[in-house]
């Protein structure tokens, strides 16, 4: 799951530039030993019924009611207190700095999927408790389970959700453009990226004042999720001078002039566009559903097509990890286990739309075939199940610098949206990557 706060464009740009500094901090973390974690055996304590375990998440994991349920049960062995940070970028900074300091973190921490590789690196992984449990090996979709595991088999994180992508669209705006509105017919318009952009050209010609998609950044993210080695080769060598990445960049910056709102995703202008008919479509993993509802609670035209240009793609999906500085690692592991079990993951989906990485939870949701009235009674779980089957698990390769370079690329695309030439912005991007 991934969500950023609703900030101004300038603040968003600063947050991505801050990723460069975070890369340097992550390097320091990688070089640290587990001795500075502050959670040695002599400091570990057991929790009683009146004691509290702490957890930090970001955005909306759908855990609020689950934690209330846990705390209300008199048979539970301890209480739980959740801290929710509004957006991942801020939490990433705090997480990394507190890992470096060896203190200041809660017993359980959430880690966004794109950033997990840097915490799996040798040295950095020593800052986390090994959560390996053979009885849980078949609990999750394999590629998500492996994504929380070091090369030597240490399980750093339990997967929470996955992010198979569909396309959300405004059926009322499609009707205005003379396009099909029924989701089966709309899906045919999104078979390939060429068809998606072609339909967008037709749409903006017929509905002046409304753009085709929510932001250039979201389209770039969606296309990147279908590339093999966008930023690093398999041995983690940085290589951004490759045709796959350049094609994504060129495609996005070319179509932005006519099809994009040119606003920064998660900023105030982006949020406003949900209610002022600012755009008609957007890439839509399950966790995006809650963002749409929060941004446009009174808009009636949203629907979801069971399709994604180019086949499939996965955007997001987070993990729960236990820092070694926790004084209650056994209880933390137990609660992370509970949160990622099937019943809790079904409840999290119902609360926030986060599509579970837990296979039993996926099967339960599919059997229910529940429909979401906000999205014109779309069978959301079934759509996401189909979209998950279309995901190629190995795409994209995420090396230890994936998250930082992604931030620099998004900033480069935004510069073009703001008037910089694609050539100049690309050069600035490659220079910035070289300084990481």
C-alpha cells in the first residue's frame, strides 16, 4: 500500500529530493551491526494484560477496528497502541533515522514495498528480528512473501497487502464523451497502452476541460511496474541509461501535454480534481479505493474496469517488521502474525480496500463476491483477483536503490509538467542518480 499526504507541489518535490539524503542515511544503516539495536536478550521483557505493545503504520492499513477488537477482548495477553503516520515519505525518514540511532521505534513498524529492498541489504537487515516460521510459509502469495526475505532466507517482514492494478474511471464523464460506460465494454478500451492513450485523445477532444488521467506520475508508476530492470541490474548495479526506462519516460512526457492534469499526485490540486471533473481515469490498486472515496465522497460516477493496459501490474503492498530495538519481540511477532492472518486481512480489505497478500483471505473474498456500491456495485474483490493473476511476479526488479531513484524519476517528470524540456530534465535526473 502506498499513499502520500495531500501536500502542495513544492512540498512534494522537496520530499522526493529528500530521498537523496535518505539514501545516504540508509547507507549508514547498512553499515551498522545489530548490537546498536537496543533489544538484546537482557533488555527483553514480557508483556502482561495491562501492558502495551506499540505499532506504527502509515496511511490506512485498515487496522483501527481490528486493534479496538483486540484491546476489548479480556482474554488478550496485552494491549496494543497504533500510531498512524499520514504518508510513507515522512515515516520512511523517521524509520531510517531511528534505525541509525538504535532507539525510538515502536515494537512493530510498517515498511512500504518499494523501499523494502534497502532494508533487506546486508547489515541493514540486522536491525530487524527474524520472523521466519515454517508454519507460515504457505500463508502468502509467494512473490510477496519472498519480497520480505533476505538472500540467505531471513524473513524481515510479513506481507500485509498486494497492489494488483485495475483502471478506475468516471462512467458519467465517459457518457459525456460518447464512450462506452459498462465496465465490460470499457475494459476493451484498456487492452494496451497504445489503446489507452488513443482513447484518451478522443476523450479530451470531446470533453474540454477534463483530462484523461490524474497525474503523469501515476502513469509513470504504472508503466514502470511492467518493466524488467528499470533502475538496477540483477547484481544491483545502477543503470538508468536503458531503453526500457527511457521509453517509459518518453511516453509519459509526450502524452502529458494533452492527457495529464500535470498536478502532483497526493497534492491539494490532485485532490481537488476528484470533485471538479478534473480527470476521467486512473491506475487503481485496491488501496486506492479508499483514497477515491475520501477525496470524492459525493461523486456518483466512479466504476472499475477489470483490465489494465499491457496485461497486469502490481503497485504497492507493505510489510510488518519488528526492529531488534523492540523490548518485546516475541509479542510483536505474535501480533504481526495475527494481523496478517486471513480473518484480519479480510477485515482490512473491507475497511480500506487493501487487497490481501494472504492467499486464504483472497479466496474468502472471492467466494463472497462482494460488490461496492460506491463503484456502481463493481465486484471489487473478483476484479482484483483477476488483476492479481495477470501480474508478472518478477516485474520490476527492485534493487536497494529502487525507492530513491523512483523519487528522482518522478521529480524529473514533474519538471517537464511544469515546463522544463524532456531532454534537460532527463539530464538532471541522470546526474542526480549519479550522485546517489
